[in-house]
C-alpha cells in the first residue's frame, strides 16, 4: 500500500508529493478541481487554503474534511522520479 510521506507547496496551486515507494510527483490541485464540483473542493480555489494541507495516515487532507487517497494522487501526479 502506497502512502504520502511528505508534501510541499510549490506554486500556482501545486504540491510536490513524496510517496512511500520512493517516487516524487507534482499534484496540480487547481487542475484537479477544474473538472470537479462540490462544496469540499470550493475552498481549494484559494492558494492560502491549499497551503493548509496535512498528511493523515498517508493521505492528503484539508481542514474541511476533504481527503484524497495516496493511490489516486499517485495516478494523478506527474511523476518526477521513482525508485
């Protein structure tokens, strides 16, 4: 089971994620939200809100209860390197 072990805000709504398998990738939050709707996604239009992310048991989350699974994020990320 893959997990997120580190996340860093880059710029322009993007987070750099490090996964437990050694891969690193960039997750574009704004691109992800551009073709999805819902009250949990609306706050992610703000860069300041994106920066409030946290890692909970290997998943990426925000204070409003939104949580994205590490497996799905791995699929969505532009992988920069893998072990």
